[in-house]
């Protein structure tokens, strides 16, 4: 029995309940008009893997913008915060199929809507502007992304998988794999259109 919606649990509202053709009482009834509790809305990941560059090559491969193309240092994984809130990545991990490649240091905050790039190596002080994205360097001194196929996995502080992507030989073509729509958790990964990569920025070069 109830008198108003706020007296009912989540997913229920206070409704007139009939017996036969007579309204007999006000009771908490499921809003979806079934006898099962409605499932909570499915929340997507707050942070997504947006772009992966496994095979820097001579043409357009200087992803970190330090003036030198390196098959090791210019590999990168670009993450984007697609939630409406800043996210604390302290203790989160980035792994390939073989091992943990990066543990985010204490105090790593990725602001809402912004990008973060983990590069294989190099000196961040010498990197290019990269749209003002936050930049970090793999703790194993390389990301080790296999050109013939690999996976990239992001896990949170508790070890829960936040996001994952896998690729095959297409990752070895000297072109990054990027979500067909930047920042869309449901968008598939495609070969980066127009150029080899867009480290830290959107496909069209604009900042996140
Ligand atoms: Ca470089
Ligand atoms: Ca990008």
C-alpha cells in the first residue's frame, strides 16, 4: 500500500490497483507493468580506448611529434573520457595480450571529454603539442604492440575490465586503428582515414 511514488522502491510507482472492475487500493507497482523488477540502465564505460597505433612507419609515423620516427617510441594508445565527469585513473592498468605495459601513477586525472595518450617511449618534453592531450610513457619502456595482431586492455584499480580492443594484421599497415566515430564506445575500429594517426586529437585534427 502507498500514497505517493516516493514511498515506493526504485523501479516502482504508486498506482491504483484494481480487483475485478473496482479500484481497491493504491499499491507500489513496477513501472514496466510486469512482475519483474526492471533492470538498471546499462552504463557504458567511462573511459574508452579510442585509437591504437601498433606499427609506426616512415610515412607519418612520428606520432609523438619529437621529430624522429621510432617503431617503438611512437606506438601509442589513446584513451578518451566519454563520461560527464573527471575520472581518477590512479592504479589503473593498460595491458597488451602479453603483460601489463603501464600502471597509471597516483593523481592521474582524466577530465571529462578529454584524451590521454600513452606512448611507447621518448621524452615527453620533446613531444609535439598533440592538442593539449595528457601524455604518458609506458612503464616497460615500450608498449610492445604486435604488428601481426594483439589486444589492448584497460583495467581499473580493482582489476575490472573497463574497455578492450583487439586487432589482427590490419594493425601492421603503418596506420593507426581508430574508432570510426571518435569517442563513441559502440563505434568499430577502422584504419585511420586520411592520415597515419591522430595522436591526442580527433581524426580531423581538432582537440578533444
Ligand atoms: Ca617520434
Ligand atoms: Ca586520435
